[in-house]
């Protein structure tokens, strides 16, 4: 206990700065992001379509519930926000069915092949669940029609910690090199939605480079002091400000192409 407190005090005194390093393709400070979120909350702009928030692994609904309310505050009080949690599901088929059922209850659609078109914010495993729910199904069932998918710390190339739950089929599917991830990547080229990926540096649970599909990069930000890079990413003000701007059809803070991760940049000799 004393050691943990000493470590926390040491980090605070060394002035850990969540704005360093600064991403050249995402040049937004925490303070500016918080100010922008305040601006959006004071000046609502309606979202173009319902907003689905898909939660992560083992989350009983905490993140989907809070983030759904936050997005409604940042867009419009009348916005349709749809929280979806996958607690106690045992497969990605079950995650898909639960996600589609949530959308059908909140925004029913008569189309037998597709749900109502939605924007999705997927945290961690939720990003993969949304991608899977949009794919063509062998049983011909209804698919999730996505306009934009905002994936926060999602293990598109696998999760570094997926091996810690060897008996869970979902965890096995989230291992790097799994057939499940290969199938998702194979179908990605034919998908019509926009995919925006975000991550915080130091994400040891997923791995920074794993937070975007092969051949792509996530928009990254430095981790905030005294917080877990992965578990706190869904509430990072910089990431939320960029997503909210996009939902409000405002110019985003991010620019294309996403900058390389700091670990990918060669260090020159002095």
C-alpha cells in the first residue's frame, strides 16, 4: 500500500504529461479537448443516425450505459443512443445476436436483410462484435448496417492478453492470427462503412499496433497519468471530442493518414 502510494506520488511529481508525445495527426491537448466537449454540450447538434455503443469483454453494461448518455449530451437530447453489452455471452455469434436485437428494439427496421443504419462506437471487443455483426451470415440472418464504426482500443489484430482466458471461445478468437480475425479482415474490403480506430499509448492489454487492422494505423494519444491505458480509453476526452465532432458533422481533430506509432519511428543517433 505504501509502495503504491509512493509510486503514484512519484509519477505526479515528475509531471507526467498526457499531451506528450503529441500525435501530429491528432494534435489535441486534454485541456483543449475538455473545452471542446463543454462547447458541444452547450450547443447541441443532432446526430445523423442512431448511435450504438458496444461494450467490451466482461463489461456488464457500465461503459455502454455511461458512454451512450455522454454521446446524447454531446449531440442532442432526442438522439437515439443504444447501449449494447455482451456480458455472459460465450461466442461472437451471441454477441452479434445481442447487438442486432438491441438495435431492432430501439430502431426497428422492416428490411429482412439489414438493421436500421447506425453509427457504432465500439470499445475493445465491442469493435470486433460490430464488425462481425455487419458481415454476411451463413444462415441468411439480419446484418448490422453500419455507416461509421469508431473503434476504441479494439483488438483488430488480436489482443496481447487473449491467452489468459483459454476456455472462452471469444478470447480464442481474439488471439493474433486466429481464423476469426482472418475472416474479418478478408471481408473488410467489401464493407461499405468507414472505420476509425483509436488507441492510447501503453495499452498492454491489446497492444497499440493491434488497435487497427493490418495495413492501417490507429489514431493514438498519450496515456493520461495514473490511469490504465486500455480501460480508460473509452473516456479519454481527446478521443471523445473527435468522435463527437464526427457525429455532429463537424471537422474532426484527426487528419489522414494516421501518424505512425512512436514505437514505429526510427530513433536517429545524436
